[in-house]
C-alpha cells in the first residue's frame, strides 16, 4: 500500500486518467490512482481517501478535511460521465 499525506505536499494537480501529480520535499511524484473504488473515512479534522479493489486498499491519501473534500470532489468530477453536447450547441 502507498501512503500519502496532503500536509507534506507543496503542489497537487489531478490529471486525466486518474493520475495525481504532486511535489514534496523529495521532489516530483506522479501517482496512478487505482480504478477500483474510492472510499472516504472521516476523522476529527482530517479525511482519508482510500483507493483500491475488493482485495484491499492500494493507495491512501490523508489530510485536512477541507482540502481533502476538494480533492475528492475533483476526482469525482473527472470520473463523472460527460453529457453529450446537443447538435448545434
């Protein structure tokens, strides 16, 4: 399992294909978030996002609740099917 803490990240971007780019004290990282389920665990002032499949979590990201809520919403938005544009629009 890979563990990441949003508090230690300096810059975070979500890229198409469920990829997350971030920088931390160690340098640049690009992580492929597993296509399995994304589950949320709320703690006191933190939120933990778990990615994986039925056999287990493979990526875990935790951090402050407000920032993690934004990250989770952005991931959902990337995964949401886009409505087909009506002709002539």
